[in-house]
C-alpha cells in the first residue's frame, strides 16, 4: 500500500530545539501524527522541510511519542510566524521560533503546514 507521509518541523517550547514530526495521510485532508524525532538545524535546512504547503486536519496515531525533548504531545501554531511549537496547555505560550508572546495562536485541529518529503 502506498503510504503518503511528510515531515513537519516544530520546536520544543522548553529548549527551543528543532524536531521533525512525521505525518501520514489517512484519507483526503486527514493526517495523523505518527512519529517525532530530533533533527539538527543543518539537516533540516538541507532537506528543505518547508518546501511545500498543505492544509490538513491533524489527528494523533497512538504510536505518536510526543516531543522528543519533553514528551508533550500537544502543539500550537504561532499566530505571528505560522510555525509550530510543542505546548502542554499550562499557562503562557511563547513561540520558540520568533519569541511571540501574544495569545493569537491557533488551537484548532486544522493547520496550514509547511512540509517536506519524508
Ligand atoms: Zn517539547
Ligand atoms: Zn512565532
């Protein structure tokens, strides 16, 4: 069976380190997060994980381990830069990419993703 899988870049809210999240298409625009792995800035750049964009509805596969640094499974999309930071719903959100502290972040399950090939 053909598996359509992509990678989304996120950062950890605690140490601001990059990680890749593998998402796999279930049907139409429904995609599940299936895996997360640490990734270096250099490798992320080389692989061009932000080449494509995609509008998706995100679900969670039960294999999804969460952020590789702090194990948080939640994440939010910054309302300022549009990038993703792991987030565990406890208090104030600060974007790990641009430092935006406003509360204009998305908590919906539909996202515009910048993604790259798995
Ligand atoms: Zn984290
Ligand atoms: Zn941001």
